[in-house]
């Protein structure tokens, strides 16, 4: 369907347009939300809120980007707030119990009960800014200039973050995955 | 292009977004530099591994029907097809009640206005005088309409008020009395 036609339908709040929006982008957005937040329940809530905010502000959509990119920008903003709130919650909980030292890894540990594969665990452990570029680059398959525009950063900063993010993943992933080529084990041993 | 410059552009090299001159320079550098060639190959493998891995991690997810329903409910869609509309049963739903009420209000207004113009004739110093009065009346009312529509399995109801305004202008000629001294002062 033509994007302009869909946007016009959304502005009129036509039921078919809302349904089309959910069917076209809901799944992909949900998966991206899951990778960003690390929790399926949080991802459902984030996507729901994303669509609600998007439909509330559809009059302001100028069509300079694709609808999906616009939706993802809203999702990213919501996910950032959500992750910061979650981290604060975990730290407060730990302070209340007073038997666990406060660290910066609250987010990483909050969803260990839903931990999946080694890759999912590693992704939850990398810092927020590195997780964002990893998801945008390798899940959304955005190009460097697209990530830069999406995050409001320079291309140099994006590339720098990507290098660090990949190095962090390399450190966190088990060696048996041999993610970074045949020499990775030897390189780690040398280090 | 040296190693440092190549490493700076390695992501664009892999995604194929380098300009033609930069792409040729990168290719020439890779032919001469084995370290950068190996590094680029590793990064390419990593990219493919992460892309596949992240897709596999999340492919089981699907937006629940409950979430879809909540989103649709929250936007307050306007119905695209005709829906059953039912007025409130009872007195308020009948137009003649509103019309009758309006006429009654006008009649009462006229009555009180005319009554206020007449004064007791106990004072003999007053004399009769004729006057012409114009009364403008504006009555606002609100007609409630209760609407039902079906949205999937849900019945959504809403109460709307349709404003209505009645305007009337009347000219009344009546014989009143004006105190004599007041009449003189006007002269």
C-alpha cells in the first residue's frame, strides 16, 4: 500500500488504516523492542505505547522518513526512558535490601529469569548506547548514515560506538561460539 | 589509503556506501594489506552472525491480539460505516417537548416584561402614555443523543449534545403610566 494513502487513512483514524499499520509494522517493531529492552512483556508495552503516541501525533508526521523509521524513533525514545526507570527501580530495590552492592549492571540482571541464548544474555549486558547501535546496525540493518540520522549523532561517533559494541560482545560471548573468526580464541589467550 | 583510514571506513566499505573513489582506494589497500583484509573479513562474518542471531532471538515474538485491541481502543476510531443510533427514550427525545418549552419560556418572558411595565395607578399625578417595546429573546438548549456502535466484539457508546438556539424578536405596544414629574423632567 502507498504510504501517503496509509497516512491519510491514519489521520482520519480509519479502522482499516490502523489495522494495516499494526499488521505491517507491529511484528518488526515488537522484535526490535524486545532486543532493546530485553523483556517480552516490556516489549509488548513499549510497542503498544509507541503506536498510541504515533497515532496521537500522526498529524505532525511530515513524510520525510518512512513510517517505520518514524515509529522506531518513538520506540527508541520510549525504550530509553523505560530502561532508565528500570535501572532506577533495581538500584532502589537493592538499596532497600542493603545486602547487595549497588552496581551499574542493574538492567543486565533484572531479566535474567527470561534469559535466552548466549547472544541474548550478552546483548542485555552491553551498555545502553552500544545495544542501540547493535540493534540498529545488525537487526534493523541500517547503514551508518541512517543510524547517525536516527540517533542524532555524527557518523564518526556511530562507527566508534559500533567498534566498541562489537568488542564488548566479543568479550561477553562464550568462546565456543567462535564469533569473530578462527583466530579469536588464540587472540583471547594471548591477551 | 592507509590502515587507519581503511579502519575508519570499514563499515561503509562492507555496506557498499563508499564513494567510487574511496571504494577504489579501499580495494587497492586491501590488495596490499593482509591485516586489513583479515580484519574486514572478520567484521563481515561478525555482521552476518549478529544479524542472523538477533533475528533468531526475536523471531518467536508476535504482537498479541490483546495489544492490538488496546491500541485500536486507545485511538478512538470513528466508525467508517453506518451505525445504529438511538435517541434517549422519554420526554427529552420528543421534539415537541422542546418546542413547547421554548414557546412557554417566550410567553412567560413576555408576561413578566409587560407586567413590569404597568405601575399602580394610585398616584393621581401620573398620566397615561403609549410606548412601543421590542423584545429580543435568545434561548439556548442542548439536545442529548446517545449513540451505540459495534467495534469487533465490543459495543462502544457515547453521549453527544447537539446545541440548538432559538431566537425571537417581538414588538409590543402597550399603554403604560409615567409619573408626571418624571415626564416633565424629560421635557
